């Protein structure tokens, strides 16, 4: 084969390698977008299920009262739930403020076993030992929930569900460009994708904030995960055990985001670094389980793990487009324009996915203008990830004064 023929073939092969992963991811996201219509909203037949609402808190004096007040106002018989704040290694007034707001507080002190995973394990064990609750609901200390949270979970538990994740929203979307962009990303991830995954009978996974687990499930599969993303990891372990996490679309747990600065960078480093570690640890296991047991749940969880954040997918598409245009200019007539056409089509699908997220976010036209600043936000995320230096300790997020 002459060099004249070999060079175009090699370049086509390289472009194919660049295009394959981003094409699979974009087709996946496009399919989920088409299936993102609102889900059914069942109602509980009775109101007799009992819940312990667990709030792991580490030095959260600035926000804990607001969260507890939101929880004690839940639309559920008051004798049917307890708000249990786990004051974990706190050095401030979190415990007293939570008590004053109406929560039952248990305090934990351990200089070695530190982190949200340990705090949750402690709270779950206490709930199980008391033998009162049928299920636990986990809510972060900076969160406001909708009043129908327990009713929505109860309706699905009555239908046989054992693991649930309610909608994870943003409490302060209008604080900054960053919070508006993340609100759109959350809507694409939690609303668009989770609605579709529920419709496909896949597992929507756990997000930590707003997850509901029955004690019957916890007895079979104890909560013993302590990584930076213990929620994501536990949801995967449930998937490997054949347990599907259902999605609760009509109830919401809205958490406070940091609008910018060093705290936002630290928070992003923990999230991105923790997820990357889970991708490395579990993708192979999920794919092997999918092949061995023909498990749709494991296969879809693996595909979800392998799907990069939207900004990174966008960068890959732009790279494909730029490379294909450059090669076409260098070797016109060799059919490289087809890769450019593919890149434009992928970019259109990704744009529709983002716009669906914007639509479900409830933000107005101002947020559309913010999307024009998304490239800078993506670069900031990349910088935060590259600077990540892994930290397994529970680091308190610096709250902004309000």
C-alpha cells in the first residue's frame, strides 16, 4: 500500500477513535432526552409507614436550623417520623441549634473514622437498634425539602421499592452565573436522565441528598461505604446485587450551592475526584456482571459511569470538529467532511439535551445567556480536577454569609 493511500486510512482511523466514545455518549444522552417526560405521581394508600430522617452534619451551625425546620414541617403524621441529626465531630453549636429547632440529636466523636459515610453508618445503626422506623431518608444539612417527601417515598415503598432517590435540586440558583449553570446541569442530570432511566426500569443511582432506604434492604446490604462519593458507590453496590434505585420525580431536596471562590473549587475537586475513583473501581465489575448475569441494571450503570460530564463531552465534540476540518483542508477529497457532519450532528443533540435541562430547571431567559459563558466554567472544572489531591476526610464547606 502506498503512502498516499495509507495516510488517509490512518487519519480516518484516528478520527474514528476520537468519534466513537463521544458518539456513544451523545446517543445515550439523546435517547434519555426523548424519554424525559414527567413520570407518574403515585399516592400512598395509607400513612402508617414510619421514617427516620437522618441529617449528617459536621459544623453546620449556619444552616442546620433551616434544614430541621423544613423537615419537621413534612406532610406526614408527626408520630410517623423522627428528624435525627447526627452531629459528627462538631466543634460549633450545630447540636444545640438542631435540638432547639425540633430535631433529635445524636453526637458522634471519632478522630480516626471521619466522614459522611461513617456518620451515616452510625445513624443507620441507631435507627435500626431503636426498631421504630421502616425506612431511613438521608438529607444533607444545607437542604430544604418539599413537604411531600415522605408521602412520595411511602407510595413507592408500598409498591415494593426498597431504594429511592428524590429529585436533587438547587436552593440558590440565582446567586451567580456558576449556580445557574450548575442548576441547568443538575436538571439535565437529575431530571432528564433520572426520569428516562426510571422509564427504562434502570437504576437512577443514589445522590446522597434525598435518598430513601428501607431497613429491610439495609439488613441485607449494610451501608458500609466511606469514600468521597459514598452515595454513588452504595448505589452501584446495590446494582451489582440486583437492586434497582427508583426515582421520585415529584418530591425534591434542594441543597445550597457555593456561588464561587476557593470553597467552590474545593467542593468541585472532591466531587470530580471521588467520581473518577469510582469509575476506575467499578466500571469493569459492572460490565462483567452485566455479561455474567445479563443484568440490564449493571449495564446501564456502567454506561452512566462512562458518560463524562456534559462540558467534557462538548469539548470532545469540538475537538472532533476541529480535527476533521483541519484534515479536510490538508487532504481535500478524501471524505473527511463526513466527520465534520457527524460532529455537528452530535453538537446539535447535546445542545437539545442541555436545553431540555434548562427547560426543566425553571430558570428564565437570563440563564440562556449564561450558557454562553459555559466554556469558561468547563475550563474551571478541568483546572479544579487537575489540581485534585484526594482527601478522604469530611471537609466542611465554607458557607457564605446571608
